[in-house]
């Protein structure tokens, strides 16, 4: 993780002797999960908690290249209540777009009411991620598919969505939740197996990042197609 790799919407700073990530708040004055805010060069930034966001954890654990940048087009699978999507929304800015897919009705409602309705660059999609052909509001191919779904077939769900919506040369960011796939087997073995599944579907694995201690038995696989 290099400071110069980041744009103005995502910065790495030092707070009280600790390295912290911050994103420039797309909606100044509004918080999503009671996060702390600070002013930098007259702009409001939100401190990004790696214990609440696997993407923040991956950045702090040594992600080589952050593929999510200003003006990006993102398909986000498994938004939950919107903690990480809100920071992605900050990073891509007003000219970017985030298509956020969530099926569970309760958390989807929170995502829409507390996050998507307040951010012009988010389009919520209340659908099953296993049926990407039903996302009628997606009007363009996306640069990145980000998948954070706790299901045994999470990798296959990600592949299906890439087949349908990822542009040529685009990036998949797959959160692998080992205990959702198999609660008894060694997580490192599961991470390798899921990587092999991607390679068999013509993905080029760029990096695999373990997320301990922020998220036990989790990893992010970054792959290009």
C-alpha cells in the first residue's frame, strides 16, 4: 500500500501514532455507522474502520494495487447495511457508480434508507445475486465486481456475475469466507481451492490477502479477466 497510489478521495494518514485510512465524505455532515470524521485541506473525511470493513482490512494488510478509484463503475454483491459500500461510494465520487445488490429484506431496507437514498452514485438492486440476468437497472459493463457473500457457492456466484456484467480486462475482488464454505477444513486450503476455481474460469490471480486479525478465516482474492 503506497500513499502515492491513492487519489484525493482515499488517503492513508497517521492518527495518534496509527496508520489509518480515510475517505472523502460524498455527503458531508452525514455518517453511516457513527464513524469518526476529520477535516483535511478543508474537506470532510470519514475514518475507515478495518474491523468493520474487509476492504479496509485488505488495504492495511498489504494490497498491492487498489483497483477501486475515482469515476469507477462497481458491481457490489452483498452490500448488507452499507458500511463498506458507503466508503466505496466516497472513493468513486460523483461521476462513479455503484450497483449494490442485496437480497435479505431487513438489511436491504437499511442499506436503501441509510446509504443509497443519500448518495447519488448508488443504485440499489434488491435481487438474488445468483440471478445476475435479473439486474434490469445495470446499464453498462462494470470495471469491478466486488463479492462479499457468505454462501458455500460464493465463488460461483461471483463468476456468474462477472460473466454477465464485468468488462473485458476488469477486476474481481472476492471475499472468501472459509467457514461459510466448510467449517471444519483448514482455511488456507479453502483459499487455494477457490483460487483454482477462478483460474479454471480464465481469471488471473493477482493477490490473495489474509484478513487476520481484522477478520478471522477470511481472505480477499484479487483477480483479472
